[in-house]
């Protein structure tokens, strides 16, 4: 049977590996971190169903216990080359592997909030990102810079997304609902804390997102302000003072808060950017580009090179998993056709 | 009637008279357009000794073209050989006629000397003069040939947009190109007939058949005279008007005149002093990095001179001053650009009613810290400055911490001069009331404004000057890091205010400062200068990347700058550390 290399053991890579393995394909799964699911490890609960992230991590990891799957952790793929009809996948140590097809699932990384210095990340301890907050929720340690329970938390949407100045004009798609999710979780843990969410517009596009949003207001008393925060500063008592404009009321506004949470957007991960570039499938903003967004959304301009998950564009887990499954079907077709030809 | 007259002199005579009359009319009209203040300054200084240094500058710039030489030897040679050479032809020709003739000496005699004076021994050493005149003519001709070559090649630089006014340029240019070859030919014919030439004209004359020379002598001198006449008539309407105007401008400047808020007679002198040499095109980031044409100072001044300025061109300038640093005539290109942005008539003053509620703070014994709007977007800089103040026990009033107004310069840049002066009025009042004795700002834009547009009774410092002073006096102790640092000169601090040394000295004390390709006056703009409201963010990015490329060429550990704007611009686009000098100093303070 033929071999397939999958680059990146996130939800997409693992799901595809397990499906292909069940079809008797030999899978080489490469992950650059020491652990699989590197983007999932510090997540607490998942939207839209508030299921513990650990459950999903465990279930996905269990799928990897399969004879046909060889997992290489701590192995960063730095180059992929066409080698006749086959592909050659090369890791950072110079080891190379010959396979019949390659699936790129190298995923996303989050926007570096330090690039928007006006928001004070990396300067004031009270300014954190959604990733930091996710950890705090997971370990039930929501604290301000002085180690006290925060009396007020302000979320700011669209940090590094929909922002011409940071070079990312697109919407990251998952941060609106992530903020709603995190706001509800904060309220569950700290019912007396005031929670404000500053948004440009709220994009509640997915199943049960709208209900979550309504519940956050009715049941958890989360307040929403339409407006973008322009700058953050520190006050003498180490709180954060923000300046914004309430664009519904048309008035400038100032507020002090214990924590300012920046909802950082999703960008193509460093692996995605470099591999998409070397493989000539670089699309907008460094994400990998499919052949056709309707009918050939897992295929690329290169025969035998496939893509799935958030290395294509921002997406949540269920969409990622569905995409991985669809890629698997296409890869099976490709391998079967190759074997037919060989005969 | 003089003995030394021939009808072919007439075109020349007509040209000279036209030239003088037209120039006088123009210059008097522009003088009338001076505003009252300019006239008072002029009258006050006109009889001072400043004219001595003006004469010196005239010789160095208008004749030798020193600044062009510095930039580009060939271009310098071209300008100097024609200007200085022509000048010498006139002067030496006048001396020659002075020596040769007694009473009947019409003023044109020097120009047509060899035609009228056939005796090669008209006076002692006349031979020497013939050779000298030929030598000078040779130099002028070499310049003309260069000009010809340059014109053929600069077609590719898009320097010649055809338009009805530039017709004068063409007439003037072609006649200028013809004058000296025609003089050579005419003198050679005469030499062929009378053996009165120098090494060049006689050399050529000896090759010419006597009877041919006899027939062609007068036509050649006539053409020469026509070329001169045409040039003189076209000159005041063409770019060659710069020849005289540049000299007058040098004097006006020495007498203390400068541009002011509005287009004035002085502006008219500046416009006509532009020789359209094109040096400003090559260094303009909009051309260099974006290939935008037609917006550079040369075009802008030309359009303005011919009274068809376009608003979008006035707005399409970064105000980075790159061209001003290069301009050999030293024109005040930024102010002229701003004059055309004037949006005074837009009444937005209602927006500024709130400023009257602002309160001053008793700051006797303190300094004022004015971070600047841009620094509020880079809180790291503010944090560093406040830490440094605390460290040296300097009490301060953080004037724009909270409720505050802008220094006014961004409005000024865009032509909202009345609004800007409202802000300046209020800030001045707040600063004076506070009783502080020094103002320190972190933003070069504010710095330039406080320093040049305000008239503050207290000292104004950029934070690099202040920190440099602290380190030098031993008040602030710092250690040397093993970081390799490059320094980016912000336009508004460097080219605009001449602060180059202090930032470098600080960086040398705390790190290893690497040299970069574009330093000081030649520093590249970061592209995010507030001056330009026309170009798109991607285009700003292109300009930024060019500047960034030259900075990171030597793989520094840190790009240091002294402007929040530049810091933000670079930070968006590189993984290299970008820091303000204040932040680096904070990190290297000895506790
Ligand atoms: C703050 C936050 C909260 C979120 N919460 C939720 C939620 O509640 N519910 C939900 O559905 N979604 C959530 N998401 C989205 C979710 O994280 C993504 O949908 C999902 O992780 C995408 O999976 P993926 O496999 O495409 O990519 P990733 O998870 O990014 O996995 C890619 C993997 O590839 C590896 N890799 C990259 N380059 C290389 C290389 N060159 N060689 C080898 N390996 C490489 C990476 O190390 C990584 O492990 C959240 C996202 C954020 C930012
Ligand atoms: S999902 Fe919401 S927060 Fe995220 S980029 Fe889109 S609009 Fe902004």
C-alpha cells in the first residue's frame, strides 16, 4: 500500500491520519512540537457546546494508536519536494521520507499582540491575550497583575484582524464567539466580575452561536459596547485605562479595568507560510491556497499535494475536522488511481 | 552711430533690451507682492554688510555650482562650465575691448569682438587674450555637449512633459545650445579671413577656404546674434530665468527673507529660481520606491509657476524633506507645498471649543513632559521616559497624559493653519501658566512644532537631547550592552531639526552602533510620515520596506529610532527588535 505524509498533528492532521489508516494507507504524521495538538493543550472548554477541551484531546490522541500510523513528534518539516511521481519530505535535521502524497495541516498561529503596541501588551501586566485567558480559565486562576481577582474585565475584538494597519484585512472568524465563550466562563467562575466586550460587529455565524450570545447577556449580564479601543495606559494603581469611542452613542469613552483581554486573530503559522511559499501554493496573507474553493477545496496546483484545516483560512474545530475528512476521501481517490496505473 | 555697428547686431540688441525690460517688470511685480513684514525686513537689512557673504555665495553657487558638484561631478561640471564660462567670456571680452579701443566702445563690442577688431596686435599681449578666449569657449562647449548628452538620456526619466509653457523652455534650450557652436564657427570664418583667432578658432580657420569664409562670415555672425536674441527673449519665460533669479534669491535670503504661510512675492522668486535640474526626482521616495511621477518638487514648482497647481499634487508629498536636503538652490520646498494645502476657509473651529476648559498645572521646579499623540500609541516610550525621570529624581508635569490637545503640527501639515494656531495658542498659555522651565517631548513632530512654530519662553528638548544631557552630566548612569544597534534618523528630528549627534552618542555609550548606508541627511523616510494623505497603506509599506532593508542590511540586534511613528512603522514589518532610544536607555540604566 502507498504512503502518505501528513504535516502537522493538530485536529486536522490527526483526523485525516486516522481515516487514511483505517483504509490501510501507511501514514507518516509529523509534528514539530513535542506534543500533538499543540494549539489545543491550554484550552479549557470549547464552543459551541462547552465540552472540556481535554476530552477532545484524549479522543483524538487515542485515534493515533493505530498500526498504520507512525508519529514523529519534535520533527519540523522544512522542505517538501516533488520526486518523480513521488514526494520527498525533509525535516529540519535533514532526514528525508519518500511518500506518494502529502497532506499539509500545519495550521495557524495567533497574531503577535506586541505588534499593536498602543494596546500595551508586553508593557502592562494587566493586558493579556485570549490565549492567556484560556489558560487562566483552564487552571481557574483568573488574576490581575497584583494577584487579585479582577473586578472588571474588558475584551477587545479584532486584534490583528480586520485591520489594515496590521496588514490583516480578513476576519478571523472564531474570535467573536471565543470571546462570548470566555466571557461566560469568566462569569461562571467569578459571578461578581463586570465583563465588557468591545466589538466592531459581532459575527455569530455558527450553529448555536446566537443563542450563546443572547444567553451571555440575559443570564450572565455581559455588556457589549460597539467601538474600537484606541489605546491603553496604566494607572497609578496598576489598573489599565482604555480610551475608546462608543460608535453607537457617538461619544468618546474612558474606562479603567483590571484586565484587558486582546482577542488575537488567527494567522497562517510559520510552517504554513514557509511551506506554502516553497510549494508555490501561497494564497492571501500567507495561508495555503486550494485549487477551487467550491469543488476542489483540498487540492492544490501540485498533483499529490493536499491541504486541510486552518492552514487554508481561519476555522473552528468542527469545520477543521470536516475538512480533514473530506481531504482523506480525495487522497484515497488519488492513491487508488495511482495504484490502478501501476498495475 | 558707432563705427562698430553692423545690422546683424540688431537681434542681439533687441534680445538684451527685451530681457532687461521683462525681468525688471517681473522683479518689480514680485517685490510688490511681498507682504508688509517682508518689506520691513528687507529695508532694514538691505544696507548691512550681509551683501558680502551674499556675493561669496553667488560666486560659489551661481557660478561654480558647488552643491551640484558635491552631489554629482558631471552634472556640476556641466552647470559650472556653462555658467562660469559664459560669465568669463563676457568679462574677459569686455577687458579685451577695453584694452583695444579708446573712445568708441559700444557695449556689444565684447560679444562680437573678433568681427570688428581684425588687428591681431591691437594691443600688447592681444595674442594671449585670443588664446584665453578660445580656451574659455572650449570649456563652455564641453559643457554644452554634456548638456546635449544628458538631455538625450534624461528623456527616459520622464523629465519632459510637453505643455504649452514648456515651449519657451525648448526655444531657450535650443538657442542656448546653438550660441556657442555658432560663435565658434563665426570666429573661425573671421580668423580664416584676417588671421586674428586664438589656437582654436585660428586652427579651424586655417582649414577653411578663403572665398567660402568670405561668403559665409556675415551669415554666421547673423545666426549667432539671432541665437543670442532668441535666448534672451525666451529666457524670462523659461526655466533659464533661474540664472538671474537664483542670484537675487541669495541676496534676499541673506537680507533675512523667508517663506511664510501664504504664497508671496518671495515664493515667486523661489519658483523662478528652480533650474529644474531634476535632482529632487531621483531621491524622492515616491519616485524611488513607488515610481510615482509628476508629484515631485520640480513638477510641483513648475505647475505653480505657470499657475496651474493641482491640489492632489500638493497633497501627494510625504514632507520627508529628502528633496530639500538635495536641492542645490536650497529652496524651501516644504513650506511652498504647505502654502498650497491651505484649507483655512474650512470652518471647523467649533470642534475646538472644548479646549478652553483645559487647566494648567503649577509646575514651578518641574519640567513638562509632552509625550505626543503618537507616543500614546507606543506606550513603551512613555513608560521608559517616566522611569528615567523617576530615576534622576526629576519632577515633571505629564502635560498630555490625559485631557490634552495636539501640538498642532499635523493640522498645519495638512493646511489647517487657523485651527493649528488655535491649538498653539492654548498650549502656549498652558505652558506659560505652569511656570515650568523646560519642555521635553518624545515625538519629533511635536519637537519641531514647539521649537519652530511656537515661540516659547522656555527651553524645548527632544528626549534624546535630554537623555544625552543627563548621561553627559553624570546624573544618569548607564552601562554598555553587547547589542549591535543601527540608528534610524527620523525625518522630523534629523533633516528638519538637525539632531544627529545626541542620539548617536547615547547609542555609542550603551551599545555598539553600526553604520548604515543612509545616514543623517540621507536617511530614508519610514513612509508613515503624516505629510501624505494620498498614498495607500500598501504604498506606505513599500517605502517603509525600502528604509527597513537598508537598516537591517548588517543584521543588527536592534533597530533604534527616536520617533514613535517610525517605531510603529518598522515594528509592523520586521522580526528584528525595534526600540526607541529611551527604551534602550531604560534597559541599560545602572540601578
Ligand atoms: C483563543 C482560541 C480559542 C479557540 N477556541 C476554540 C473552541 O472553543 N472551539 C473550536 O472549535 N475552535 C476553537 N479555536 C480554533 C481551533 O484552535 C482551530 O480550529 C484548530 O486548532 C485548527 O486545527 P488545525 O489542525 O487546522 O491547526 P492547528 O491546531 O494549528 O495544528 C497545526 C499543527 O501543525 C504543527 N506544525 C506547523 N508547522 C509544522 C511543520 N513545518 N512541521 C511539523 N508540524 C508543523 C503545529 O505545531 C500544530 O500542532 C480556538 C482558537 C483560538 C485562537
Ligand atoms: S471573528 Fe469577530 S473578533 Fe474575530 S476578526 Fe471577525 S469580527 Fe473580529
